[in-house]
C-alpha cells in the first residue's frame, strides 16, 4: 500500500447549523470513513466530528485523487443524512437544508471544503493537537478533556483506546 500526501481536511454544515449534534449523524460520517479505509482509499490519521463541522487528517492512497475521495465522501454522507431525515420525516431539518439549486433540493454542507497538505512534522503535530482540542475549546466545551469526547481520535492518541479500529497513527508509515 502506497501512502501519499497527508492532508488536513475540514467540511462545514450549511450555514454552520448544528446538524451533527445527534450521534446518528456522526455515525454516518464514521461509517463512511471506515468504508474508505477498508477499500484502501485513505489512511485515517485523526478526526473530530463537531456539531457543525468535521476535521480530518488523512492520506489519500494511490491511485485515488484527493478530489475524488473528498467528493465521494461528502456526497455519500450527505445522501445518507438526507435519506435519514426523510425517513424520520424530520421537517425541521429538511427545511433548514432546503436550497434553490438546479442540481439539488437539499444541501448538507458548505461548498468548497478546506483541504491543505501538511508538510512538516511541526505542522502535522499542530493540526493533530488542534483537531483533538476542538471539543474542549471555550466556544464548545463539550467535555473537559479531549479524550472524553467519543467522536474524536483523541482517545486513540492519549489513552490507546481502540473505539475506532481503523485509525493509523500519524507517525506510522513514514509520516
């Protein structure tokens, strides 16, 4: 398996709405990440799923392109979230995500997610720390310690928790 460049990736829910507050929606994101790892499209290095955005550190594996993996990941998770909202007849969230677009009735995420390549060990570590400390920032205060937040790789890094067995340490494989 050939590892490629390491990226910091951020995607935001439309208008920063807290759609991902419910665990069922976070689970859709996690299932998709697990699938991408199983299909050898990515190595997942770190993640956090916040109420209105996600941060990832991942390697896109050859022969996949970053744009293809990002597109597929965002499209699939959005489709699954919309399908669940329709199944639950969740009028509130369906209306919150309704858009007047030629190609869709609903939009889950803001367009143009952020993806930046991480070059140096210092920047990689800085982004890893940023991801893990997101839930404890003053703005969020979801938990007191990063490793207490379930939907983060902090437990893997700080306590050797294997809640998500498809994470690869960012220092493995020459990263």
